[in-house]
C-alpha cells in the first residue's frame, strides 16, 4: 500500500472524494510532525479496514505564544513521511503556511471557560490557534473520526467541546498517553532536552503518580494532593514548575474537593523546554488509564 504526500487543499479534497467513492470512511490524525510513538499509537487506533487514513503535519504558527518556541519546533518531514508509510497511512497532508492562512485571515474559533486555566492561563491565544486550525483541518479533510491524545488533556477537552457546541459532524476519539520506559510522556519537544534535563524529566510523571496515589488513598483536599506532587518536583533542581492544578476533566475548572474523577495536570520547564503531562485520578482508585 502506498502513502501519498500532498501539500495543497485541492489535492486532499480529491483524494478524500475518491476514497469516499470507494465506500471508505475518513479517519484523521492531526499532528505538528516530529512524529513519535505517541502519534503512532493514534495512527494505530485510526487505521481501519474500511478506512482511509489521513495524517496532517503542520506546525501551526497561530498557536505558538513564543516566537522562539515556534522557530525551534522540530521539523522532520522526510522522516515523518517514512513513519507514516510504515504505519499504513494513506494520505499525508503537509501544507505551507500560505496554503493554510491566505492573508488576511479574519475568522478565528474560540472556546471560552475551558481555556481559562492550565495552559490557557500561561499561553495567551494558544487554544484559539488550536481550535481555529482544527476547524480548518476538519473543513478540509471532512473526517468521520478525528483522533487526539490524552497527553494534551486540555486540548482534548477543548476540541470535544468545540465539536459539541458547533455541531461539527465528526466523532472525536482519544488515545492514552504513550510514555518512555522511565515514565516521561513522549513529546516532539523531548528531542530538545539536553542529557541532564532528560534525566530529570521523569520526575514529572512521578509527581503526578504521587498525587494520584493521594487521591487513591482518599485525600479530598486538592491542596494536599497538589503538595504531594510538588514535593517530588521540588526535589529535582533542574525542573521549574509553571503550573500544577487539579481540575474537573470536562470543564477544566479547579475543584474545591475531590469527590469524583479529576484531572491532575502540569506544565514544567526543563531548561528552555516546556513539557506538559497529566493523569486522571478517581477517589479510592487513583490513576485512571
Ligand atoms: P502534536 O504533534 O504534539 O500536536 O500532537 C498531535 C497529536 O498527538 C495530539 O492529539 C497529541 O495529543 C497526540 N500526542 C502527542 N504526544 C502523545 C503521547 N505521548 N501519547 C499519546 N498521544 C500523544
């Protein structure tokens, strides 16, 4: 089976229309490239016998709040296309900025409420950039199903809410976070860690596990659970916590007490690399996988 690489919206529409004529469903995994097993697991979830699998690779400038992060974001298109080929992807869509954003662009999509905390608080405009590009990609690919990782838990909640609120005809499917053997969540940004910071980074997941263990043990006070995680992170001098919050998994609002499933999410700086991770935890049970 062959993987087709295209750069224009017209080519995507043509390939998708042809797949539909063959009676195939359209399965879609949006990415920013620098592909790893986290993306691979979503492709595995999305590959179906009667499906046409589309992967987009686009480093979306309007979701970056820092120009340096955008510039330094890894770009590995050739290897990514190989990765997609090995994973049975039918179509890779890698548009240019001009293709995606003919100027001037006057329309943006914004989800309110769910974007006030966690990354939304520290990355102004980030989610507006995400929801705008995802809406555009949905309009281009017109998928039956789109696949998102739980690794970006707030993004997943925001996209689900956008689809619900705007009645978009697409089903959102989520996949669990894929981790390295030492627990570090896979991320394209991990490539930018120097060896020292790479060694320190697994403390992030250990901290989240410590918090989930407190929830398992019956702790209801978010302050207490948060402190358990912060103790682990503070023991690692190479890491700097941007936020660590305990929120409702759907509304992404801080909880006053832990009586139901919660999302424990953090952003941590390892040198000049910002890493995010999260776990869901249930009272009496701990981490939900
Ligand atoms: P990105 O290329 O980082 O924008 O990610 C594209 C998609 O892959 C998003 O839905 C992410 O949530 C998902 N993803 C990224 N890292 C992981 C991971 N470690 N495990 C599972 N999904 C992931």
